[in-house]
């Protein structure tokens, strides 16, 4: 059977049993953990798995034409992660990846207008969906774990504090721009903790509506406002710029445009903090299943191509930090929370959507554990003396704000 031979060439490690469409059993791997048995229910699915496995595997799981008879979805995806190097080096994978790279600029083409449609695909889903798995502040980006705990609320609060420390918010009257402001949590936090005047821009109609309401409810509408617009249409200048989880939607062909625009928005003595998912290897392409179903137009940038665009825009990189397994732990908690509320998700959508969301959350977790995904935070300025010459100020500010927060909670 062609599919069994194909999988046998890829899954050298682990214990995979394939039950094909004719009911025949094929044992693949070296017998080590994890142990997984999958059933492929029809010949059409077998052919799709052969021709385009990166897309077809997720679709087959969503449609129920690939089911897991033994083990879990996590075990199956972990098995893929363990063997990812063998898959990447397989001639067929190398060919399909090369073909995808030819069209990556087209896949990531995000001009004004199309960018908003791409954002709406994911972020304008039912408002209730995100309450099922995010923290109470709706931080839909990598949390920051300062130890081996599983408290999502604490880790997201620590993330906001860590980012705020790098923005140097210890001056009065600062104007802050939040590019990709989400549901407003970051902008509201920055204003609350420093008194800064914050403007957020988002392309999501739902996020804009929620963030505006939250600013009013917090009594901060006088100094925190959110705009439904593309960052490229912003005309003001700012002392500080922050962008969390938005750069992944820019697309490689727009990187230089992004940083040149940031340069015009940033005052001469300003500071810009960019927080983004990244890849530890060279520039590549987006997984076709993720691109089709979750983030159309999205792309995880390599640090090398990001830094190249920053250099060409004439900006200083004043600090870089790599967060490695923080997002894997975040996604694991999101998945657990989603599964605990799965019945409510089923009321909002349907079984296929729920299976899609499971595949998305677990697939991304495995990508951060096994497939070279990470998060980088890059601090950027127009001038090299815009920030202190040592990093002590980051820890000092975090400790000070944490102590004040703990005292207020007593």
C-alpha cells in the first residue's frame, strides 16, 4: 500500500499502527513511545494524504475520515513532531515545500483591505468562543512563565508587565501606540500602570467593539482609545510603540513597509517593542492547513529576515529576547480550558469546528515543542542611547510594579 510505505519512510521513531481503508493493518516505527493507532476510512483520504499530507491530515481529522483508535490527538501530533526532521528531508516534502516557497509572497500578500478580510476570518468569530479558553483579560498571545506553574492568569499578567518594563514607561505624559491592539488588554494595562495616553489600532470589528467598551467601563476613555483602522493609515507620532502578536499577519513582502512605517510613527527618542512568533531556522512558508483554516495571509518570520528589514529601515535593535517553551505551555493551558468547555463550543459552532480547533491548539503546541517555533521580543529605537546601556532596568521595574500590585491586593 502506497500510504503505508510513505509513512514508513517518515516515521522511523515511535509506534504507529495504520488501519487502511480496506481494513489492513500496517505497523510503522521502532516500537518506542508514543504508541498510536489511526484508521483511514476511505481511499480518497489515502490519496489526499499522499499528495498533500500537511493539508490533508488536518482536514481528514476534522471530517472524521481519519480517526484515532489508540492514543490521543496529542500523541499523534507528537509522533509527527518527533519525526519532523525525517519528514522535512523526504524528497516529496522537500519538493512540496520548495513549490510553496515559490508562491510565498503571493500567499502572504496583505495590502490594506485584504489584511482586514484575513483578520476577520479568525478574530471576528463568535465573541463567546474566546472566553472559553483565554484568560479574563483575553490575552491571545504567548504568556510569560517565571516558574513551573500552570496559572494562566498570572502568566499573562507577567507577560504584560515584562513588555511594559521594556517600554520604559517611567516618564509622565507618554503617548503610546498599540499596533494590533486585540481586545484592548495590553493598552489598558499600559495606561493603568503608568498613566500613559494610549491609542490602539485593530482590523477586527469584534475586537474594536469590545476594547472600546472595556475602556469606557474602566473609566479610561479620556486617555485610552481604539481605532478600527490599518496601522499604515495612522498619521500621529508616539513616544512608545508596542505590537504583540500582530507581526505574524504582516507577511514577508511587507516587512520593510512595516518597519519604515514604524519609523515614521516613532518620535526621535522613542522606543518600540515588537513581540512576535518566530522560527529558529531560515525563512520558510506557512503550513497550508493553518493558512487555509486559521490564519490566511499569516506567516511566522525568521529572526534573520526580521532583522534584515529593521536594518534596511534604519532602526537600532537595542535588545532581543527569545522565549522558547513559553508558548507551548500557554497553548497547552488553552487546550485544556477549551476541552473543559467543549460542549459550549459545540453549541456555538459544530463538531467539525471543534475538531478543527483541537487540531489547531495541539498542532501549534507541538510546533513550539518539536518544530522550531519560538517567540522573540525585539526592542527597537531610532537612536542607540534611547534606552539604558544595561538590562537591569527591566528587572528592577518588574519587581517594583509587582511589589506595588501585591501590596494593593493585601
